C-alpha cells in the first residue's frame, strides 16, 4: 500500500494516534505497534497506537514514507503519507 493516513484529535496531540483502517497492511500495523479496535456503534475497525503523531511519523519515515499533505478537519489533524514503490516496466 503506497498511501497511509494517520490522524489525532487536536486536544490529544500527545496520543493516541489513529494509524489505519481495517484494510491496512498488517505488517506495517505490527511495526507501528498498533492495536485494531472497533468503537461501539461503528461498523468498521481502526488501528490505534498510544504514541503521539510525531513519533508515528518518525517511524514511517524510517521505512520510506513521506508526508504528502497535512490538514485540520474540525478538531482532527490528518496526515497523508506516500511511499514510492518500484514498479517493473516491461518493454514490448
């Protein structure tokens, strides 16, 4: 997966950080130490870590992810990260 979204509530900038959804790469979630949770009333799961976003961003940087954009949505901070993947180009 070349894209990852992470987010946190502004009042919780020291953590926890949401690091993925139920379709996220399980190897990356394990690397981040994330736990999969489903909040009562939601019909989807999310991965969370107790660390602040800065530490999560540092970890993702170490495995090749780069911040593409960052924004605030209401009381939520959201970062979009991308990792270049090598694609084999076949010559015809």
